[in-house]
């Protein structure tokens, strides 16, 4: 049954270790449905060039066939500026500033969501990069604060001073990590007053969740989806009115993803590790999968891994929509 509601622009969230180029290329080819795939953050340094490892993600040819948006993680405006110029030369039309990552090693350096607790320094940083006359659009991805929802009013006052392409809001605090439910009341309070295009990110698991967000927040620049897309690679297609994934499609997808990782890393061990990360989420697309799914993570050999995956796919009922099997309370 075709969806009659307006479909918002759909973006794939930047998830370190999950939405790298092997995933982007396979998902875009087999499922698609995204206006943009956001590249997991790279961290520019004082040396004004990207490393070979960073270029594996950033090379334009690796992202051909879909729109990719690179993301930078830094608190040094001069590093952001040289990196943004380099990305523009590669042909990118947008660069995103990561103010959301809650990882301890990132926050300890005052980067990601750690930058949110320094509003004066953040304002100076934004003044520098927006005054640099960069040949590329700048967008920002943020949480609603570091440790208190009241911080968001001040942050929005800062963001509103700058001509950013969009502000993607994940309504959690840094201290929430990825636990609990999104703090929609905080976003409700400020949404109508924000002058820039706003994107929404957080707990979109089903098509109904997506349309609830667009109904609650009219005229969103995009809806960004991360963990649920790892669980259900057909989610964007379903939002657009298409069918749920079949077992045959999921089988094709997992084999293509496996081969993509093996080709990228040349290591069976690393490939299995990455695939286990995906299956942590993909088990949420199968009922009664908790017990048989444990064998996937215990597998030491490819044979054991394949046997465990086939058991889940053969014995666990496939759901139409994923459940939030990764949910953790605060």
C-alpha cells in the first residue's frame, strides 16, 4: 500500500564503524531511498591534509552514485577551515560539524558534545568558520545540551546567529549517551523560533515514527535515521511507500555487505567483527531471536558465524518493522 503522506528528505546518520563506505555503497545499490548518506566523522589536524585512512572514506569516487555529506570533528577553527576547503575541491557541496558525539575520548578533548559545555568558545569557533568565506555550505549536528536541557536555549541563541545550511537536532543530552527516550519537550520549546532549516534525528524506527516526527515538526529539512536502518535496511523504502524487506533481500544484502567489507579490509577477522556489529541491530528485525542470536556473537570461525546467521533467518519469524531491541533506560 502506497504511503499518502508527504515523505520528508531522508538522511542516513553518520555512525562510526557502521555507515562507512562499504555499507553506503551496498545499501544505496540494493535498497536506496536516501537523499544523503552522512560520512562518519573525520578529525582534521594541524597538518593540512587528510590521512590515507581518512581518504578511504572521502574519495569522491568511493561515494559515486549517491549524495554524501562529510562530517568533521574538531574544536580548532583553523583545522575545520582547511579541511572544508579541501572537501570543496573534491566536489562536496556541504560539510557538517559534529557537536553530538558523546564518546568519552572525544568529550575529554572538548570535541563533539563536549564542545556544548563551552558556549563562549563554541561561539568564537562558529564566528571563525562562518567568517572564512568558505566555498562550501556548513551544517551542524547537535545534541540539546551537555547535562541539562535548559542549556539548549542558550545554544540555540548561538546557532541562530549563523547562516548554516541546516541544524540537525538529536534531542538527547551528552549525559544520556544513547539511553532513554528522546527529549521532545526540549525541541518543542524552541522549534518554531529557529531561523535555519532543522533536521530531526532520534528514535525513528518505523515509518509511523517518521511521519509522527514530520507532523510534530512541520517543514523539517530532513529526517535522519541511524540505528533503525542498521536493523531494517528497507526502512527508507517503506517510508516511501514501498514493501518491507524479504528474507531473500536480506540474504542478498548480508552477503554483499560481507564481500564489501572483505574487499575493503582484506581481513576475515575484521569483516566478521563488522558484521557482528550489524547483527546486534538486525536481530531486532526477527522475533524470538535473542537466544539463537547469541551464537552469532560467540562465533569464532566463518562456518560457525554462517551457521548461526542461517539459524536466525530460518527459525526466527521476520517482522514487518524492527523493534527497538537496542533500547536502554537511563
